[in-house]
C-alpha cells in the first residue's frame, strides 16, 4: 500500500487534509488553524513530495524523513503543515482496522473531563466570573481558565489593576471547589512572574501558564523553582515545535506541566514523543487545544490514552461571535455534559468533515 494522493481544503483559518492510498483507503487530518491557506501551500511544496509513494503505516519514519529532508526550514510552518499529513494518516490507520485513534494508542473512548477555557482579555472581571457561573450551571464545568496580564506584555496588565481584580472575582463567584487556571501568554519577567505567582497561590490558582516569553524557557524555570513549594503548578510549551528544544526544557525542569499543541508541534506522533519525554521526567501533560477545530478532537484521543495525562482537556468556551470560522466544521459536534466530553468512539478520529464546508473551501491536490 502506498500514499497515492494528498488533498487540501482550506480557507484563511482552517485547512483539512485528505490522504488516499492506492487501494482506496483514506484518512482526514488538519493543519494548524490560522493562516491555514499559507500552511497548505507549505504542505504541497515541502511535505507532500516526500509522502507520495510512501507506506502510510510508517508514520514515525515518514515524519522524521520530512523533518530531516527539510532541515533548512526548522520553524513553525513546516510543523503546522506536517500535522495535517500526520493526523490524516492516524485517521487512515484507525479506519483500516476499525478502531478509534484512542484505542490505537492503548486507551478507551470515554467521557473525559474538560476545563472551560476563556480566550478573552477584553472582558471585565465581573463579566468573566458571571460567564463562568452560567457555564457551570449549563454544562457542569468544574475547572476554568482565564487570562491575566497582557500578551507579551513586558509586565503590563491589559488595563491597570485587571489581574488583581479578576482573580478574586472569579474565586468568589465559583467558590473554593472550582479548579482555577490562568494564562499569562508570555506576559512577565521572572521577578514579576514570581510576584504574580505568589498572589495567585493565595487564591488557590492551581495552574500558571506561560508566565514568561516562551523563548526564554530558562526564565520560566526560575519561576517554577521559586514557586515550587507553593500549591501552584507552572505550565507551558504550546508554541514549541522543536523536539530537541523540548528535551532541553524538560531537562531544565522549566515546567510542572507540559502543553504541546498537536497541530503546532507537527502532529500526533511528535506530541506523543513530547508526552513520553515528560512522563519519564515525572511531568504531567495537558495539551493546548484552544479552539473547537479538530485540534480538540485530536487532544481528546491522545489524552485518553497517555499515562501522564493531566486531569482535563482544554475546551474553548468562545462561540461563533468570537470564532465565526468554527461553524459547521465536522459532526458530531463536541458537547460538554457534566463537565466532560465524550472521546469520539468511531474509527479513526470518529468524526466526519462537513461536505458543505468542503464545497466552499479552496482545493488543491498532489498526486503520484
């Protein structure tokens, strides 16, 4: 069996990939969201030529071949494109044997806890707290993540006093039983992050994400070390797509929790390698899956199978008013019930791409 054809269907935000073999088996995957139209060009130019004619069962070997062949392009776009091929091949493998990807990895599809993940900094503290309460009542969420500081903010807040206001506001609204997580999005220097981390710990925040610029992982390691005795864990790694860098970060104990993004790091295969490195170091893995494209489906399958999975999967609470491009991507849609989402249990990823969406997308194919 050989890979015969690689097709992409994309718009600016989302790009789906279909891989077909010479005996008619096919699988669906997705490149990373955002600038997906550019990413699919990279896929056809720098990924597809190596994949066509290759054995689809040798995913590990093919992923490594492409990364090494394109060694002069070590950055994000190649990995974002590679994710589309990799995830399509995992879907294909599952469909060949009639198993979900979760089962292929040794797990079992089941309801998996999720945390309500806010993407907004433009929201007032009281409004964010009220939104969380409504979501808890409607869907049973038990864990919630909100934004503090300013994205790459050089110690500034989104507006003066917002962080100091939102943390107690959310805690008051949700009570002591809720697990609260925060994301600083590279906002602080080490000294400021340590100061903020101690403030967060006073309010029982359990997860402090990306406190420092991600490229300064030694800074994050300083923060983790300073906060290590407190009941708060430092998390990060969503942006990182170089496995050697991941190895260095894990060896440096930069985090308590690793957060690879399946579509940023280059696919399920490479995310599994990060999770395995973290597991050997005694670190938990909580994947980054900050929108309701297929990345959350991929993350559910992986988290349902790995040994060091954290307690929940990230689940964006932003609707079509914030992410209008999320509409009608696939079915069945993911639904939160009692704070959990069912890991899709059909073959492969267990979802079907919406044919009406595909009909409106830009199409391109590479073939033998």
